[in-house]
C-alpha cells in the first residue's frame, strides 16, 4: 500500500470520527432532563438567521397614527405664540444666572428602544455630575417607592431659580422642537434614560411601542404619587388604548397638573422653612440652658465683704439724700462743724 492510500484512509477515519461525534452530540441535546425535546442545533445558515433576528428590535413598534401626527404639528404650531416667548425668557434667565450653554442635551430612549437626543433648558450648573440622580433613580426602582424628584429633597446642583423652572415645566419647552422633528409626541410616556432602560423587565418594555411625549397619562394622573411599577403599568395602558378623546383630555388637564405640582412645591418649601425655624429655636433654647448649667459654681470665698459693705453704705446715702435731702444737709452741716 503506497503512502497516498494511507493518507486517504486516515482522512476518511477522521471524517467518520467527526460525523460520529456530531451525531452523538445531536442525540444528547435532543433530550432534556425530563425528556422534552430541545431546539435543533442550527446550521451555518441558521446561525446567520439567528444573528439577523437578534439585530431586530425586541419591541413591537406601533406606527404613529396619522391623526396623532397632525394633532402634534397643529398643537405645536398653534401654541407657538405662547411657548416661544416663555422659552426665550427662560433662556435669557439661564444665561444671566449661570455661565455655560442654555440648552441641556441628553440621550434618551425613544420608540422601539432607539436612542435620541432630548432637549431641555439647563437648570443645573454646567458640568454637574449626574451620579446622584442615577443613584436616586436606582433606589426608587429597587424599593418601588413613590417617584419623588431629587430636587424635592434639595439639590445643590440647581442654579438660582432652577427649581422654579422645573416646577412650572418651563425647562421642558425645548422638547417642542423634538416633537417637530418626529422623535417625540405631545402626549406619550416619559422618555427614560439609558441607565433606567437597563433595569426594565422584558414585560415592561411595551411602553416603548409608542413615541415618548411632553405630557402623558402618568404625568397628569400619577406624577410623584405612584411607584415605578405603577408608572410603567399606566404607560402600557396608554400605549394599548390611544384615542383622540384621551389625547385631548390629557392636553387640557396638563396645565392643571402643573399648577398642582407648583402649589405642592410651595407647600413643601414653607413646611421645610417652618421646620428649620423650629429646629433653630430649639437649638437656641438648648444652648441657653446648657450655658446656664455650665456656669462655674458659686463660692463664698470669692466675695470681698469690705467692698460690698462700702457699696451698700454709699447706696443707702444716695437714696436717703434723694428722698430726704434735709437729712443729708443736716448731716453735712454737722460734719462741717
């Protein structure tokens, strides 16, 4: 047998061994622990199809209804005479009280989990860190507590007047340009951040089937009064039941929701001021009480009885002269004699 035939037999044996191993692996994977059939091993074409399937969005995206897009453009253009002057005055205020850019750009998650750049009036100092906000959001999601804003607890990153701009939602006015660009809608779920998206469950991502909005069902009926999971459920309910009547109702009720938020913020400020005043009064009383009790003890040995008797004599003489000047004059005459 020549050398070439030997090489051919070796190659045939390797191919047989490879086929046998593949067949064994296939049969082992064909049965799971309880005997249920497993998914077949994909071929090379199957792997290519799997990669293409993973590249597609995991959320079923609903196309924006034509009447909803018409409503967005009509509302933005029709109210431009109202929101545009307010936006200009807010921009001038931000420029006056704080150096840096007027607009704040942040990446948010839009429809179909596609990122987009959201615009806001800058209400924080330039280059302010965002780790405290991310930590606050993580704590709210983990504890499923009410979605309170970080500035409600006091935020040193805010510029002068920044809290007022946020309470009146003036900082949200630049998002009208997002609506014109088609990345947002007037009514829709609140656009979430990249860090927030990482904590969403698969069932909660249905809220990304519609465009995010300036206002929405949660912003009007549950803002700062609901938990994170309740907010998600309200957004999903809105995404499943979009009607023209519901859109108009949310738009009409939005100013009242802003006014309510403003009143609650003022009440919280006054309550905090009263609490601080009471704490200061209590501190002052405690300090006075503490200083009184820390006074050095009284010692009779420190008294100078000679000076005390002299002071008492002079005081008695002055009082006598004031009430009975004749006695003083008589005493002085007798002394002169």
